[in-house]
């Protein structure tokens, strides 16, 4: 169901259906060799871009395959050379009826191989995670208007449903470090909630659920003990909508195996985290977009990223409440109402200690942080009022911040991921 208005309709965002931020990295991924500058993969208006972490060798994957309107990326294989790519055919992806095609792209020789899925469960299917051995994948097909969680071989055989009809629209699936459990959020008759399940779909445990809250985007801690997710306040005590655009949230942690059962803790307060990032130049429609900001753990599990708003911050793109949402953006550009901005912090979710990495600046909006494999660097996106987001990189302590690219034809660069 639509993340912004799950109470009244059945639909989901393209980001919700599948976002690189919601894709599990392969377990046991190795750090890049010390001699390598590292490479960053990102999305730019329907294409996948790759750039070296030092800013060199920018390119965009363009396969010129008929009928494929846009491309995204999925899980990385354990060899660190192959990665899933997803292509989308014509249609509104947020409505869930667009056909996707899965491919395996080899970063070494730049070869592309289509993955043929036997007994395909649905036209729309995306890979969410790879199980150890790289022979089975966790997927998210949309069946009869409901996104489900399913495990299968790469060729589509031996399908095991984790969620079934009537259990809710489930996505943003992540695999725990020992590959024994899945976490995801699900919505339907019950608002967005965080669920943990084993790989057979049994022993499901609800970690967080409340009729006035939207819990979103679970991420496992490196030791597999905790989950990190967001809490967006939807309704007040009078049942009135507080945040129709889901702009803001608080960070939470929870665990399925607390001393007395499942545990849920709210870590921040005041809906101080930027949740639904929105940006773009209204004069260049291709740059106008939005997407969920998902926090991530540091490699040692001691800190999490925190996209913190300044006091009273308000982005220039305001959610419209006086018209129906027909494009899954439904925002008006009101730069005169823009206030403050957002910046990237590190937060100790157990003590509450916060360390700022980027400086808070008026009308500047940081989002989408991604750690390098060795934890020494962080890539992120930054957008000024009325601009497409650009890709930046910095040291993990916030030093040496450098602009890398604004994407193809300056149309935006978002959802970075280090791939080597």
C-alpha cells in the first residue's frame, strides 16, 4: 500500500517496490584492495552510473535493449565482480504492474547476461538478497496486487513462499548476517510494521507495530542482534494526519530476541530524521523526484547514520493535500517556504551520542549515505533548493568532502553504493 497514504488506497512507490537502499549486500563481502580507489555505483534518471571514488572514469551503463525504460541495481555476488541489474519496461512502477527483467552484470568484462526465470510467479519481480553460495535469491514478486517475499533458485525453480496471500504488502527485505532470518516491513489491513521471519516463512515475529505510526526499512546490525528502522508519525489522537508527505521520522532499534521477547526502542525524538527526501529543478522535470532515506549501520555496529533536520527545517517541495496523488510525487515547489536543511550525523543508538559529519546549511539537503567496504569513506547525495542531487564523498569522520558528479547531463545522482 502507498507509503504516504496507506489508510486510503493500494499502491506503492518505485522506491518502495525496490530501492537499492532496501537491497541486502552479499554476506562476507571483501574490502577493496588498498591500491584501488574504489568504485561507486549510483542511479541517475533511469540509468546506472559508475565512478571511481577519486572522481575519475565516470560512465553510464547503456545497453540499448529494446523495451527497457529504466535500470536499477540489486545485490552483489560474493565474488564482488557480478551484480544484479533490474530493467523496467514501460509503465508506472509505483502501481506495481510493470514487467521487470533480471540480469547479471560482470564488472570485470562488462558483460550482461539475462536471467531466465522458469515458472515466473509474476511480471514484476525483483531480487532482494542472495543466500550463501549465490545459487538462491530472496525476491519480491507482486502477485494479485500484493508484494510478497519468496525464495527461489536463480532460474526460478524450487520456490518457497515466505509471505502468502493476505499477509500484507511486504518489501524492503534484508537478510541477517548468518542468513537464517529475514526482516521486512509489511502493510495492508494493519499499518506498516516491522516483521522478522525464518527462511521458510514460519515463526514470524512482529518487532514494531502501532495504528498511528509507520515503521519502515529494517536493517540488521553487523552482529545480527538488532534491527534499525524508522518511525513516521501518521495520526494524532484525533485521528488527523500529521505528516501526509512522510517527510520526517525518528530512528528506532529493535530485536526479536530480547530478554522478555521482542524489543522496540525509539532512539531519537521530535521526528528529527529526514525520511521522504524530495528534490529537483521544476524547470527540468526529469530532475524532480523523491525517495526514502534509509539509515545504515557502521561496520562495527557502534554507530548508525542519522540524516538530521535543523530546527524548523522545511524543504521547498511541499506535499499537496488538496488534490489526489496521480504521479507518486504530488508536491508543489514553494522555495519561499523553504527553511533550514538536513545534514549527515553519526548516532550511537545505545547511548544517544551524536556526531555531525556534514555542516548544517540553509537550503542544503544531504541524504542517502553509504559506507565504503573498509569503513573509511562515505558517499552521499546533496541537493540545494531547486537543484538535482549531486554525488559527494568524504572521510568517515567528515573530512575531505568532495563533489563527484551530478549524474548524466546533470540530471541527478542518488542511491550510491561502493562496489569495489
